[in-house]
């Protein structure tokens, strides 16, 4: 089980300190959204998780299959788009919606790769645990706990 804590001091605007194990990150909103741009935005963090998981999952596969690949780069973008502009969306994803949240994930691999290997890499990328979680419509349980001053 992963334990992540996010601490936001209301006097610091949107700046949040994220602690995960021995690691600390800063999250913030860009200036255009009222933040001070002191760290990654929440959507940047989401895309980072998906990108890192994708690259790590592909690394395991590349090593196991001894593929002649020397580098993997994952470039992600997030946007809200009109359903008619999503060529890869399924009817289930767009049913009853005018707009959808869209993540584009471009995976660059450096090496001598056949078309069959490229297709398999795409399949393996889709098996990364974060990708699977995003597609599984995860249940988020929310509880507000009040601490007295």
C-alpha cells in the first residue's frame, strides 16, 4: 500500500508539500490559475505517474525480450476535447457526453524495431499498472476528519 501525504498551508496559496516515503515534492498551480508555479500542477503529477509507469513497464519488457532498444521517452498531454474530435475514442467513452478528458501518450523508442515489436510495445504500454488503474474507473473513498486547534 502506498502512503502519500499532501500538506497545504492556506497562507501559501496553492503550494502543497507532497511526502511519499523518504521523498518530497512540491505541487502548485501555474500563475495563470492563481498559483505561484512553485511545482508541478496536479495534472502534471498525474501525467508524470502515467509516463513513469509506462517507461518502467516497457523497460522490463525490453530487457526480458532483449530488444535492441537504447532509449524510451514518453510525452504526455492532457486536454478537454469535444467528443467529435476524438478519433480513437470508443462509443462507451463518449456516450452522452459533449466533452471528454483526453490524455495523449506518445512513446518514442530508439532502436531497430520491427512493426510486430512496435505493436507489442504498444500493447505492453497499455498494461502498465497506472494505465490500467486510470481505465478501471477506480473507487475513491473520501472522509473529512476535523482536528481541533
